[in-house]
């Protein structure tokens, strides 16, 4: 954010840069919307013949439910996150968003549902390579939590099927 002011001593316009924390930048972007943070967004990517249809349905559902989508990592142009108007957060900034007492194992991935104030409401943890729910199912879970104003943060671990 830039702020323009007049320096009384020099009679000149001065530009002041105000730096926002990663969490504050996300709060401003979300504007009070609930959101989903995907630690490994490509675990949820659809591949194949009907990927365009999948992206269209996904985008419509996130818009209908008024949810923001956040992916961890670099802004990859071809990622589905960018194609559904989501945003990326660098991996080194994610710790600021998660509860201080919460840690994930080295081989675990997660999706966290945040409320409009960026409080974690539910986290789904799954092993790398395991079967995952669809992003639409996760979006509907977030909408249900928002409707009930679910107060507590909880962690759900998805068991890998043998």
C-alpha cells in the first residue's frame, strides 16, 4: 500500500510505503470471505479429457459459495488455483497463518479451512499419494461450517486405504 502525503518542511509530496504481513495481505484480498488453503494444490488437480469442464464447475462452485482459494507455493500459471481466481502464498509464509501449536508430519499434506478473520476452523491432513476428497466437497464443508458458525478448530486425518 502506498500513501501520499505532503512534507511540510520541504513542501514536497512524499510517498510512504506501508508493509503488510502475509496474513494481513490475505485478509485484505479475502475481504471477510472464508477460504481453503491447499498445502499441495496439485494433489487435487484433475487431468485428462474434461479438465476444462472440471475447472469451470470448480470455479462456479467457489464463486457460488463465496470462498477464496489459496495454494502454497509459487504462482504457477497453469495451476488450477490460478485458473479459479485463487492466490498463492509462499511456503515460508504459511506458518504465520496456521495455529502456533499445530504441526504437520514430513510426509503429510493438508487443506485448512479459514474463516473471514483467517482463523483455522478445520484442517484435513492426508498422506502424500493418498486418495483425497474433491475440492468441491471441501468447499461445501467450509460453507457448512460457516453456516453453523463452527467455533472450534479441529484436525481430521484421512486414513489411507490399503
